[in-house]
């Protein structure tokens, strides 16, 4: 992990970085959005979890380099589990930032929200799958041909979980 990297609770101003990263075709490839309007909608939903203290930003020299979100459940019977997502700026990949964000998500999920299980959705071929496997996430299903690229190519969605 980069020594000068810190993780803090996200603030509204971090949304512009999330939009910038999602607008990068190399990152957007791994998310279901396909245009700027959809990116704005997704970023608005993602950042709405700031109100629940469920969004975390990795920063270097006060500049965001990655962001992670716990989609904190709003229903009592679902409070024990939580979907999450992570994005790391392309320039800062493979430097331990994704691992640090995932460690922080697990810590906050346990301590702030008393979550027992985290789960995620990732598309087949996404290099982040290795990160999740290193952290002990287990694949429990594949949704074949989950989304269709404009080119006509289909991507399978892989669902993973871990009891924490």
C-alpha cells in the first residue's frame, strides 16, 4: 500500500472524481452504464450513501484516487448483509489502494453497521476478481449474458460473497 494514502469518509465533492472515473472507457467497461446520463444517475445513487456514512475515499495529497461504497440496506431484515462497489483511478491501480479500500469496507461494515456478510457483482474478465478471491470472497453464481454491449457482446455477471 502507498504510505501517503489515507482513507476518509467521502464528501459530496468526491462525486466529480467518481463521474470522471466512470467516464473512462477502461473503467466503464466493468459497469452496466453506457452513457453520461447513466453515469450521472449511478454516481448520484452511489454518493447518496454518504448520508448513511457508507462511502469511503482513498486520497493521496488530498486528491481522491479511489472510492468504495457500502449500499447500506434500508430494510431491517436485510441489515445483516450488504452489497458493495469499489473503483480505483486507473493511474493508481496495482498499488494496494483497492486492497486498502476493501479492508476499510470490511472494518466499517462490521463496526458501523454490524454487517455479517458482504457480497458483490463483478463481470467476467474483470481483473478485480483476483482481489476479491485474495480476500476470501467465494463465487456463488453466474448470471449468463447479464448485459449486452453496444457491440453486441454479452458479459456474464459473477456474484461473490464473504461472511465477515
